[in-house]
C-alpha cells in the first residue's frame, strides 16, 4: 500500500457528443505529492476531475485512487478522496457548523465522532468562533475555507481541489495556498487544478499541462522548463499595428517563435541580451517605436506557449 | 435510509428559514380561501348547503301543511318561501339558476289527496336537463309518496278500528314512522349544489381549491432549493460522497411531502374549525385524499426542481402548473358547472382528482369509498412525476 501510487490515470477518454473533452489522458501521482493540472479554460481539467470523482463515467480507460478503480469500485474511491469543487458548494442558509455536520453525515460520520470531527475541522479552517453564523453572511474567503473544510471531514487520503482560488482576494488566496501545503505536510495527496501558472509553480511536486483534452506535458517544474530549451519570453508593445513588425522580428537571429495576442507581441528567444538591440533596430527601420518591453525568464507560461503557440490565459 | 432523512431534515431547515415558505404555506391560502369564498357566496348567510327550492302554497288544507312540514325537514332541499312572489317570479328565479326548482301547491290539493283523487297535482318548475333536477325530483317523489302512503294507511286503519285509531292519529303515527325507517338510505347531494349562492357550499368548494392551488404554489420554494443545489454544484458534491442519486431524490421528495402535508393539515383544521367546512365528517377519507394529493404535488415539485436550470425557470415551471392545473382542475370554478366536455378535459389535471376527493367528502356528503378512485388517480400521477424527476436527475448529471 505504501508504494502504491495515490492516483493512477490510465488513458481516460470522455466525449460529449462531438466534443472530445478528454482524449487519452494518463498520469500518476505518488502518495503525499501535490500534482497540479494546468491548462486554460476548456482544456479538460474539470472533466478529468469529474471522472476521477466518479461523477462521470469514462468512455474508455480507467483510473485508480489508492488502488480503487473508478469503474468498478466507486464507493472505495469516494471513501478515499475529498473533493473541493470550483464553486462554493455549500448551503448558504445553514451555518458553517450545520454545513459541516450535514456533509459529515453524508460521508458516513455519526454521533460524537461527527461532533468531534466538525470541531477539529472548524479549528483547521480557523472558523470556530464564527461557526454558528450562516455561510451566506461570510466573505468569499471564509466560504472558500468552509468549502475546503467539508472535503477534510472524513480524513481522506487524496484531495481534489478544482481551481479553489478563482475570484477571491489575495489574502484569502494566500491562506488557501498555505493550507494546500499544510495538507501535503499531513501526508495527503493533492490533485490541484488551476489556470494560474504561479500557483502550479509554487505548490507542485509535479505538473501536468492539459490542452484540448490532452495531456501535452507532464513532469516537475524544472523538467517542463527544459522543454523550452531555457528560452526567455519577451512581450513587447509598439505604437503601430503589431502585424507590421512581426515578420521583421521573426527573422531576427535568436528569435525562435513569435506570436501576437491582444496587441502584444510575444517572442521566445535564446538570449534576450543579444536579441533586444536587433529588435529596436528593426522597429526603427519600420519607423515604429517600442512602447513597452517585458522580459520573462523561462516559466510554465513559456512552456505552454512553446507547446501550443498560445498563451495560457487564452 | 438514514441519508434520506438527513437530506430531508436539511431541506426542511432551509425552508423554515425562508419567509416566502411561510407566506405560501399559510398566509396566502387562508387569505385566498376567504377571498374566493366571499366571491362565490359571501359569509353573511347560514351554512345550509341544501338545494334551494321555491315553495308557493295556494291551499290551506291541513294535509298541505303536513306536506310543507315534510319538505321543511328534508336534508336535500331547502324551501325558499316568499308570499309576495308569483308563479311567474318563481319561474324566472329557476331560469336564473337562483333556485334548483319551484313547487306550487294548487288550491284543493290537500282535499284531493285525502280523497285519494289525482285530479290536482303539484306544479313543479325546473330545468329538467340539470343535474340538480334529478336530485330534487327524487326528493319530491319520496316526500309525496310518504304523504300519500300515510293517508292511505290511516284510511285503512280507521276503517278497521276507528275508535282506538282515529284517522288523524293514524296519519300522524304513520308519518312519524318514516322518521325511523327499517332501512337507512344514504342520500347524495347534487353536484349542482355548487351553483347555490350560499357560503357553506361556496367554502366547501373554495377551501379545498385553495389548499390544492397553494400547495402547488408552495413548490416554488422547494424547487428553488433543488435548483440552487445543482447550480452551486452542491448536488455534484453530494454525489462525490457515497450518497446515491436515488437517496438525493427521495430525501428532497420526503422534505417537500412533509412540508405540503403540514400545510394540508393546518388548512384542513383551519377549514374545519373556522370556516365550518366539514372535513372531519369522514376523517380517514380526508387523510387519504390529503396524503395522495401531497404525494402527487411533492413529486411534481421534485420534477420541477430537477427540470429547471435556473431560479427563473423554477418560477415559470411552478407558476404554469399552478395556473393550468388549478384552472383546468376546477380549483377556482367547479367543473360541474362547466359542461361535460370541459369536465372530462379537466380531469387531465391532478387537481381535478384532488377536488373530487375533497368535494366528495365536504360538499357531496359521500363516504370513504368515494375517495378511492380520486386517490388512486393522484397516486398514479405521483408515480409518473417521481419517475420523470428521477430520470431527469440521472440524465442531467451524466452530461
């Protein structure tokens, strides 16, 4: 059991009519690791999570959570995992304590064991003092904490967190990221989906990058960055139509890839120091001025751009 | 099983914290019962729900007085006497529907009855195509036969032993004997009683009508809980626990049922105690209809909850059945007055069956057997709605 992968995904497929949402996704997460699924909206992250939670039945392939197959042992899977959905999946008319008690019952807890665990979770999420207030009156960050607390009630071995930081203030976001690390420290395995590359970069032992329903890269942060060959990304804006300069910059020696997004030109280059003077010269020749330059060392965004030709936020 | 109870308890807790629930549960139906009751008959009259029959006597004979007494004691007809009205006036009132019929006793009628002659007969004015007439006719025949029988019996007895049993004594004894007949006959009230403009009959219709209508209206709140549960993905989260879909459906169903049955119970007691609508005449029948109707409407609420994609849709999906089922099913206007075709079409609505069940008890004076068919129909609808709701739940969560 100790050497068993916490999550083992084997060529999952899921289509909704003509839309092939997940196409042959495979990956493996060791026990006690944080694995981030990174990808833009519509990449297939949530569909994958839904299949791993037994909410959706895969068209093909299988996955095992702590050795339990999602196809043949749904109850085993459900007992091993806690799910933190992207939405605040709570009853706002009920207090935090009532919510936790209800969800605890749904996870099979009863009596004094339930009461004890609810108190423990209230301590973990730091809401014991305000446990008897209705969730509807909480701030967004507090709701997020209760949302996470629900998934911890039955002490699962694996936790799925589906974009838990969407739409919250920086302080609450920081609290949540800290709590994810705390869960890992307690020995839990965390499957974390996000489209914020900084979060994936900060938290993860391993990162899987998804796009159009496929896992296009998978590895540690360093392994993924090596995929872009240590390339630096330069984002520039000019005082004219970007397409006019794009061809000239693409032909500059050292520029390996160029694209335009939202009036901004993104270049992947081997060495920014060598390339930048040539970019300015080319702009001058075209009677254009460069109005901003943003140099970014290799990161996951660059990896995504390298692999897909698009920025992650798209 | 325990999870079903947990979900039901949670739903009830949510519902009880919503003021809208209280409004739809109690205040609105009570208010509208009064409003519709007033509109149909007001609250100034007595609670006599017998068919109104005009009575004009042109004969002063003591036999005619006995006939009048028999009519006055009737459980089915209520004499409306006004010495200032002419036969033509009575005819007009019957034509207007103000009276179910009118009886005119011609001069010399009592004397002819006594002499066993049939030269003079009672004059009856009625719309013979109406259902009310059937009931009035039967009652007239019963009473006149009783009078005629008493005269004949007294005549025979007087011939046998006039000293010990003089005619008048034998006549009175014979009439009295009918008050304790050897067989008990249950009389049905005509459906046309609903046309009668008195408060008892009006409330006997509007009180059940409002109960059923506002039970459907109350679904709005219950359905919104289910819609919100799905919208916020709380339902999906429930399904990541070992709770089964059928447990979720049954839990919500139980909560709505308990809510509606409580509403029914409160409004039935209110109707009985305050409005004097006699639900407790056959209590087991009332309970059966209330349970069947609550199960049916709860299943409809479940279906609305699982079918609606948004709160706005839930409102629409709740209001449509409320108006269509209530209007079509006779919650506002009795189906009996709408004609045979509409009466038949109306029974597509489960409300019509609920109305039949309640009205059989409180308006038509029928027994327990009379609610079995309406209850079976309501339970059939409950099964249909519940099956569709569960199918919808399974289908929508697989997308």
